[in-house]
C-alpha cells in the first residue's frame, strides 16, 4: 500500500523540494506522510470545488502546482475561503502536496513539457538559477561486502552523471588497521595489525543526496569505523534554470505558428507582438508569469517568446527590442501541469489511481 511519503518521494526525485525558491512554499502543506493513499488528484491549484472533486473521487491526496498556503498563517477563519478549504480538507483527512518553483526549475520539468508541446527541440534553460554541487565519494569495502555496500550507495541516489546512472570505478588493494583497546572490530584482533583485501569504490553524489547516501553506506558496511573520503568537485554540476529556449524543427512564419500555439494550449484567443510574416526558428518559453525574462529571451537569440502575465509596458519593450512575444496566459501555460504530472507518475506507483482535476479554476473569462 502506498503512503503519502512513498508517492511524494517519487515526485521529489523529479522536483527536489530544495530547488524551490526561498519565498516559495512547497512540500506537504497539509496532512500526514504516513497516511495510506489509493487515489491521487492532480490539480493546478485548490479551490473549494477542487476539494469537493477530490472527495467525490475518494482521493486521499491532492498534488498541486500553486501552493494553497503561501503567506504565513496567523489565523484560520473558516468563513474565509482558505479557512473553509483547510477545515474541509482536515475533516476529510485529505493530504495536500505542492511542487511549485521546484517543478518549474526541474529538468525535465514543467517548462520542458511546455516546450515539447509547442514543438521545440534541443532545449536549454533560458536563465540558469542554480547548479548541483557534486562530491566524489570513495569508500573502502571488504571484498565479500562489495555488492551490498555499492548497491546501497546507488539505491540511495549516488552515481548519476547526466543521462547515466550507476557510474563508478573500482580497484583492488590491501587495507590495514590495528584495532585499539576500546574497539569492537568486525575483523582482526585488538592490538594486532590486520591486513584485509578491500575494494576501493568511487562514485559521484550531489550535495542534496549526500546525507542519505552516507547513512545508507554506513548501514550497509560491516566495519565499526568505515574508511571513506568525500572530495568536493570543481566540475560543473547539473544546471537548473527558468524557462527554456529551443528550436522549431522547421522554420515557420509567425502567422503559421500562432494557430499551433493556440491549439496546443487551448487558448480562446492569442495576443501577440510582432509581424505575422516574421520567421520563427528559435523560441523561448516560460510557464506562468515570465515577463521578467523578456530581455533574457532576446539575449539568448529567441525570435519569439511565449509566456503569461505580460503587461502593456512589457509588450512595448518586446516591440522595441524586436522580439516576437505571445501572451499565452498564466493559467493556460500552467494547467498543463496535470498532464505533465500524470505522465511522469504513471507506471511509477503501484496500486495508486491518478486523476486529473476537471475543474476550471481560471478566474478570467473571454467574451
Ligand atoms: Zn503560476
């Protein structure tokens, strides 16, 4: 039986909570990690209607992109919307988990999915925000315990380089030690110099996984005192950034690309800046509110930038710097999170049913 912990830790592999911005609020916002879950509702955000939908579908967990609790709470007034939702969810034993800016930055993340929907290839982050700090972990293992220890290290999350897992190097050698008076040695005798055939196993681990990996390594290793080294690496780690820039497989006139954008994002209409006969090849995207990246999109060589929450003066700026711009809507560029999470989680959870919310939470209507 899956628990909230089991399900959310699968999601945290894609979008580690530590990737979220300091101002954000992600993770388990309401509930209990030990609760059993059979049915999960995937939603952009939570309204009273979404809670009702979760209860009608007998879901025990809602996974959202926008955090229900954002500002620190001092009071819970159940006459107000947030208080009502919290009361309803608590009474029903609902758990609420959020992946917000960590899902925006994740690679692959929501922005990669948006770029893929819009036909983009060879995508890179538009603005790098952070990168992994990597360590080399070296541990000396008696030969008979080699498989047990290295498997524990890999299972805990070490050994990833780019698109490769289980990376390592090993060499054979001889370890020496003399157990002192207060020791309780696994091998050898007190006050006697002991030599053991050992394997030097080395692999790579990110700072984020370091504590979990070391704990797993120590638990699997037979020695009382495990000899291991950690080297901080100066190599560039995996980079995480906002937005994406990529290429269309074939150049298109803006006039010909707009219907595709409209269809893929189910837009009621498309507001854009630029001439219809502009040739589009390099395209930048940012889900949600991305007006701050207009200059970054232009500097990265984009012919067109697609995002939401664009103000009048942002549009003027795009026109001045001759960047094509599409206002695709905050809601419309993020509601795709339901499909993205559904695609990612499908096949990774046994005995758990996934449901995509069918509630339209967009406050805007178009006449
Ligand atoms: Zn948003």
